[in-house]
């Protein structure tokens, strides 16, 4: 039996457009790295131009304020083996080297951090249960 997998990216709508774009991109990279099956298909056009696909399913970008994202995160974890949660905490924006982020992360409490965004990948029912009442980012 194949599981119907869904994606969703949830961001704080009060972020500036550049910060918003960076947050969505970083979360997308995290989800894609965790599940390369979501894209990574090579295609060649009639002229011979070869590209790699971006995604093989819709990626809705939803909006939520900090308190809603915090609740969503706490409801999403612990994560089952067939699901992925990618979080972009606001403090990460001030860290410019990944090694610093890796060192700082264990000292932080995500339930107390302001989150710029969350990415979800997992069974459709699970993603829908977490995001069903959220609006699309416009």
C-alpha cells in the first residue's frame, strides 16, 4: 500500500518579503534533503536541454502567527518514521555559520522560540489534521 504523502510550508505572514522568501526556501531545502523522492527527476526537452524537476506535488504555502505555529509544532512532534518536520526558528537568522547553529540548537527550547516557519511532509491525514484550518499565504 502506498501512503498519500502531502507537503505544507507554514510561515509567519508578518515577515518581510525577502525574509519570507528565504524562510520558504530554507524549509524547502530541508524537506527536499529529507525526501529526495519529492523532486530530483531529470528531464530533457526536445532541444536536448536537461533540467531537474522542482517538485512532483503541490507545495502549499500557508500562514500562521507565532502562537499557532508553536501549537502546530507541539502537535506535530514526536514525528513518526513516515513524516518530516523542518523548523526555521527566528534565532537561526542571526547565526551565519551552520556549525554555530548546530552548537546553539541543543541549548534552545523550540517551544519557547519564535518560529519563522515550519515545513511538514507526511501522510495526507496527518498534514491535513495539522494545517486544515490555516489559510494560504497571499
